[in-house]
């Protein structure tokens, strides 16, 4: 797996969990105090994030960070 594939899979996981919480990108961005464009970049695999920001995403979604970092079934 290369970096681009990793970012895309991570972004897909974020999107799945956001939708499960019935949040729009706009609502999620507001909770994170970031722009909607930033959330879109994450979900589209165009935003590389620090572990601290990934933890913040998980906490905002009220899920275990492992759900966002799981790439294989």
C-alpha cells in the first residue's frame, strides 16, 4: 500500500463513520472547528493528518481510533 492508497482508505473510514452518526460534512466541520473543505479533503484522501488530529476526529465521532485506522478486513 502506498501513501495515496492509505489516505484514501482512511478518508473512506472517516466518511463511513460520519454518515453513521448522521452528520453532514458541514456539521462535522463545525464540531471539529475546521472548514468544510478540510473535511472533504480528508474524506477524499487528499489531506495527510497528524495522529493527534486523527484522535480528535475519533473523539468527535465518539468512536475508538482503531475504527478509523482499520484498513483490512
